[in-house]
DNA sequence: CGGAATCCTAACCGATACTG
DNA sequence: CAGTATCGGTTAGGATTCCG
């Protein structure tokens, strides 16, 4: 055995490359932010509906579920949990007869929402352009 | 058989819910943007390195590969292809002896980079805050 | 109502090997 | 150098069912 071993080389590489983006602490957050459902939940709770208007407001679980629709309750719950854990939203349980739970963005969550809103608007604004490029490319490489 | 059938109900639901966010055309773009490697490639080509400075510049495949490091060539190629297809960057092949390929952001890509840069900065700025919340939460739910 | 637990498939993604 | 092709492990994520 012994002799170099690819594993050792890989381990070394894993140390070397970390310089730029890999273990940068913001990477973990970036990964979290770059989650599809995270962005959508932020949009929903932030009142950033399709028309771009609306004020932030608390919403109940079922309300979110209905609004985001395409999401399974598993993903919704999972997303809400992680956002709560990170302090981007608060979860309030009201022990009424059938339990009532409402979610609301914190200041931290609101600040992030401003950015995700930008992403949404960019997507809307440049949609046509991107689709045009896509067609050109597909036609050229057919 | 016949009788309602859950499948039919689900099919109906699938039509109903599309109103808000599901089939909104910006959703497809949002999904693309919300990709980890897409954001990193944009940062790299946009000159948005860890220190936040730098001007956009063309980069070669191997250069990107080295800079992003954690990425496999499969993911890098795949990401670059999709970005090229969407017109966010250009791929230029120079038929030198060993082929030279360089990638550069288009205006469209640059406009998106401005947003992803914002995300990166948000992540850096609020990193500590998020981690603090996370600790609190973990301690409370232990 | 608002979840948690289970199962199970589809996709992502990394490692390897081969091409031009 | 800059890819493509293939295989396999890991995980995301959907459907279903049950619980407080």
C-alpha cells in the first residue's frame, strides 16, 4: 500500500482549493438563500406577490400552503423550520381549538426579502430576452 | 370505479393553484438563478471575488475550474452551457494548438451579477446574526 | 389545523475514463 | 486544454398515512 495514494492527493486538494469560494462562510448562507422554496416563502410573507405590491404580513401554514401551491407540505415545513432556525421568520402557535400557527418575517427576513424581490423582478424583466437567446441557441445547435 | 377519484381532484387542483407562483414564467428563471453554481460562476466572471472588488473579465475553462475549485468539471460544464444558452455569457473558441476557450459575461449576465453580488454581501453581513439565531434555536429545542 | 413519520423515486452530482 | 460519456452513491423531494 502506501505510495502516494489518490486519496491523499484529493485530501490535499481539498485543503488547497478552499481559498476562494468553497469554505467561505457566506457560502453556507448562499446555499440557503439559493433555495427555490426559501425565495418563494420570502416573497409570500413579504407580500411580494406577482404584481409586485403588497405589504409584509403574517400568514398561517395553510395559507402559505395554498399560496405556494406547488410545494409539498414536507418541503414547506422543512423550509419554514430552517428559516425559523436562522431567525428569518417567527413561528407563533396559538392554542385555539384546532391549533393555529402563523409565520411572520423578522427584520432580518425582511432585509433579505428586499434582495429576493430584486431577483424576482429581474427574472420578469429579462424573461423574454432569455427565451430569445435560448431559441437562437437551440436553433443553431440543432 | 368512477366516482370522484382523487386523481381527478388532484388534476383540478393542479390547474387551480397555478395562479400565483407555480407556472409564473419568472419561476423558471428563478429556479435557474437559484442555482449554487450559477451564482458562483457569475461572481467569478463578474470579478466579484471574496474581497468584493475586481472588474468583470473573460476567463478560460481551466481558470474557472481552479477558481471555483469545489465544482466538478461536469457541473462546471453543465452550468456554463446553460448560462450560454440563456445568453448570460459567451463562449469563445480560439483554435490554437491546444484549443483555447474563454467565457465572458454578456450585458445580461452582468445585470444579473449585480443582484447575486447583493446576495453575497447580504450573506457576509448577516452571517453572525444568523449563526447566533441558530445557536439559540438549537439550545432551546435541545 | 398543523404537522411528523414512512416509503420510494428521480435528480443531482462527483469520480473515472475516454476523445479531439 | 477542454471537453463528453458512463456509472454509482447521495439526497432532494413528492405521495401517503397517522398523530396532537
